[in-house]
């Protein structure tokens, strides 16, 4: 008998007219590692929440979900709490208490365990996850990745047999995300805990899964092993949206109409290319953007937050040209966001020069810096919204620049058209999906008519499809003559869409080049495609470039 | 780690409660001086000499200011030293000012020691026992404050960079802060839904919730606690019974050194300096152990 069985499940939220889930049939066995993927809003979260009795949303449900043969609804409260663990997306919000030890003990306290029992279990869990050294720390001192690991540990301490995770790495940087996924693998492999996870970034988690469930429009679109998914997608529907999110190796495989076993990892992909496409065509041609005038420039900039603290910017030199899209990449805590703060004028260099359109930043008085010159999209777009509908919010901003209501209206209309958000006018900004929020926030910024737009990790937590839409928006902005600077961890996005990329390390820009040469030269900090195609191709940094070379070599043969 | 930090929270709490009570119960200059000195010395041990110097740099001028205020406004007392604007300045009023402000300062330093030792989780542990729900609420609010602070800063910067407010002029400033607060409120409400889910997912609301703590009452904790209670209450009893009563007005009462008074002073001094002595003892012990290694 399957551990979890979902039979003919349909679900409609209270007050909604459309079904959030339609005719879902799934079986999940003990020890499975099930990966749910699909565009945001396809019903992943709803399905996962329905599996946990305590989190069931309100609405009408047909069909049933059974756990060990018992309907989830009829499960004993305690059993449901202990045996089905649930980890959410935002590490910040799911941390409840102020101390690490208290957070770990929280679930066991709820179960009414004795102090001695709690002490033993918590000690064990600390050992398993290697987090003993944080035991006495305050939760607010932890980094995002550490917090998420703590959330995982504080669920695992109750010894669940099923662990449900809803986009657990969406808010983490790549290193922390990878560490987190390794912990999941360990839990699955060493403890035999069944893992059910929804994710957008599939590069790493895809090969780990024993079963992948692809969801589309409230339905299960495909459900198979990772290797078969690759093949079936290749056979079925080449242009399926979800294929964008698949790991590089899989995408290269089906775009080159590969046969045989699907490669899942970079290593397997490399072998696939070696045996099929090694040939004389090794270099892609690409277009280099022509340089225009300098939009902003920092020379030998130094910045620190406090006198006694070390320099965060340590003689940084950066030039951004007009009408280009520059991505600044770098490790967590390297000071990328600080650089952005300096660029946006929120912080001032204590040494060095910062010129914007050739004029010293100091000479921009009051708000002149932010009106028509520079605008910054924060990491969390929610930080911008004030009003209760998108339209009111945009109008409010428009009124700052225009006196005339009619002018405001036409301005909002124009921006909304450009970003395709007119249909969201009456929604509450918080109800939008991540990608939509991003666009609404961008619209708000565009109303200030900036010539330079600064983006802080704008692709964080977005699914592959929203990312593509976002890239289109960025392209459109570039066509309008805007200059865009983005700090990001997302190497794949940078490799595909940036004009130039810069590497930030130790308070300085250590390398800066056009996107292809940048990632082709990098050995470690580069895209999966570049790692996979080397040494057969010299500068294939995106999937499309790799596929192009593959096809050329195939034709030559 | 300091010795007092390692004590069971209840022991430390008992000590501070008794000591602060003693410091406030009497106007006896000897007791006040003892309390003042011991509080400063102990505080120095807890926060380090440099930090102490910094705080004294603020506190000593304040002490002088407070002391000077009393004789300017109060003209009681029989020993007139001189006239200020035709008002008599008396020796009694001056001394009362000095000791009253010393008392305030000693209480201040005891509280400083208290807040260094009794971190939030210790406090929660102690009072969570009495009201289990409260302990969780306290713990959650303490976790919430740094989150809120960080969010506030984030939102403030986001709004500033949007260029909607200029930040010049009082009205504009207030309006902009109001905006930030309103966003913060919506934001926090939104995130608290997640927090509630996370709590429910981990069984919050089930019957028979227990309360876990990392503190253990050891035998030496118990002995020390008993000693503190004994000596502390003895001091308070002696004070309340009037053994060390002292009046500043109209004339200073003499400080008598009868057997009973000597005993009272000895007990209070011993109690006041107990933490310092324990800390020094610990340091010496550590040195000995280290030299043996």
C-alpha cells in the first residue's frame, strides 16, 4: 500500500470559481523523493497544504487523500503533527522564537514532552545537522540559509516519516540552497524519510528525485522518474513552458533530439556531448554590444558602515555605459547590496569619486537624484506598495510627478501597457504572484521616469516562466534607452540576458567582461552549460549556444 | 563566561531582587556607600573595565548634578554653610543630595548588572513557569523586534530610493515615516500568517503543552540560593527593624557602632560584595587550575 495516496482530488477555494486542483491521482511510497514542479499558481502549494491536516485551506474538496490508509482528515491530531512535517518558503517568517534551542524544542513542547526527553532529542538533531554550535544563539543572528536549516531541524526533531517542503530554497543564495538540498538528500538516504518538495530551481534537486510530478493549470501534466520526464517532454511537447526550468543537461539533451538515457547532471551531460557532438565547431559567434557614453562611474570608491568596521567597498572601480544591462555577480555577503546602496545614493563613499552622467553625486540636490535619474527595485518588491490596489498604488506615485489627474491616468496606462499588468489593476499587491509583484513594483518605479534602473536580486524566487517574462521586460526597457544594473546570484539569467557581467569580490570588481567571454573564462563561477560543454566547446555559456554548436557538429558529421 | 552568568536564573534573580531592595530601603549613608561601591565593582567585572569607564564618564557628572540640585531647592537642616541668593545652603541638604543620588546610581548599576546577567531567555524561563503562555508570547515578541527593525530599515530605504519623499522639512519627514510604518504593518500582518502556519504545523494548540528550558538547578545553585535568601532577608529585617536608621534633617544623626549595628553593616557588606567575591574566587581558582596544567 502506498504511504500517501491521492485519489481523484479536486479542490476549489472558498469564494473562487475556478478549481485550484483538478482530478489529481498520485501515489507516494515510503522513502520516495517526490519533486513537484510547475509555473507559480499551478496548484503546487495548494496540494502540499492539503497533505497536512493543520494547514488545510478552506474550500470544497472532492476525492480523498489517505495516509497509511487513513483519510488525512480523520488522522489523529498528534499523529498528523508528528508524522507529517512541513517546511515553508520564507525562513524569516517561520522562525517563531528568539533562541535556537527554543525553536528546536518548540514542536516537542507542543506535544507535551518532558524536559529530559526534549533535551535528548534536540541533542540528537543538533548532532545530525551539525548545528550544535548555534544552540545558544539568537535566531535573528542567523543567516537565511542557517534559518532555513533550523526550520528543517525543528521539524525533523519530531521524527516525521513524511517531510513536505514548499519551495524551501527560493529565498536562499545558491551555496546555502545547495547545502540545504544536501541535508534533504541525507534525510532521505540515511533515514528513509519520504520527501515531497516543490521547487523552481531544478538544476540540483532534479537528479535527486525518485519521482517528478509536473503540474500545469491545476492538473498533473506528467508524473515519472527524472530520466523519463526528460524523454517524455522531448517527445510530447517541445515547447512546453516547464521545459525552461529543467536542468541544463536535460534541456540540451532534448533540444538536440537525443536518444537513449537522459543525462541529468553536468557530468552526465558532458559525457553525452563528448560521445555525440565533439567536433570542429567549438566557438560560437556572438554580438558584442557597442559602447556608448558612460552613465555612471565610481573610481576608487571606499565605503564602510562604521568607523571601526572593515571596508565593504575597497577601492572599487566600476563603469556602467548608457543603455546596457550590467549584472554584478558575487558570493553572499561580498558587499554587492552595499555597492547597490552606494550606486543608488542611499549611502555615500567616504573616499573616491562617484559620477552620474558625468556629474558628482553630491551635486544632485534633494530629490533630483531620484526624479528622472536613478531608481532602485528592492529585493522584496512588497516594500514599495502602500495602497490596497495596484491601480491606486500606481496613481499615488504618478501624482508625485504630475499635477494633473488626466496626465497621471495616461501615464499609468502607458506603463501598465508596457509591462502588461493592466489586468491586475484591482488586485491587492500582496495577492499577486512573485513575478506579478515584481512587474507591479517595476511599473511604480518607471513612473518616476528613471534613466538608470538598479535591480537587487530581481529574479530571486521566480519560476522559470516569470524569469523569462522578466527578461522580456528588461529587453523592452533597454529598447527605451534605459540603463540597467542588477546584482544577482543567478548566473544562468546573467549569461542569457546581460550585456556585460562583473564579478564582485573582496570589495572590488575583480573582472568585468561581456557575458559570453565572462562566463567562458570563468572556470568555477560559471553556468552549468559552460561547465558541461567544456572542453569540447570554448564559449557555449547558454543552452541555446550549446545546442547551436551541437547541431553544427552533428551536421558536419 | 562569568560565574554569575552560569548560575541558575532563579539564584541570580533572587540576589538582584534582594540587593536592589536593600539599596532602596534605607537612607543610611554607610549602606548606600557600600551598595554604590559594590554595584560599580561588580558591574565592572561583568562588562569589563573599559565599558565601565565609559558609563562612569556619563554617570559621575550626573551624580554631581543630582547632588547639587537638592541643596539649591531644599533649605532644611540646621548647619547653614552660606547663602545663595538669600537662600540658606545647609550641610544636611548637601549630604542628603549626595547620598540620595548615590542611592539612585547604585540602583542604576545593579539594574545594569541585572540586565547583563538576566538575558531575555532567563527571564522568560523564570516567569514562563508561572504563566506558560506568557513565556511563549515574550519569546516571540523578543524574536519579532529585530525582524521588525530590519524590515523597517529595508522599507525606508526602498521608499527613499523611490524618490517619493524628499526628507526635507518636518511635515514631509513625518509623512514619509507614516508611509513606512503603514507598509511595515501590512507586511508584518502578511508574514504573521506564515508564522501562525508554522506554529500550527508544529502542533501549537495541542493540549498539554510543556515548557522546555536549558537550565538545571545544581546542588551548588541550591546552596548559594539558600545563602542568598538567608543573608539577604537578614539584612532586610535588620533594616526594617530600624537598626541602621539614619536621619539627615534637621541634623545628621550619629552613626552608632553598637554590636548590633556592626553586625548589620557586616552582613550587608558581605551580601553586597558577595558576587564580586565569588567572581574573584572563580578567577583565582581558574588561574590555579591553569598553572597546574
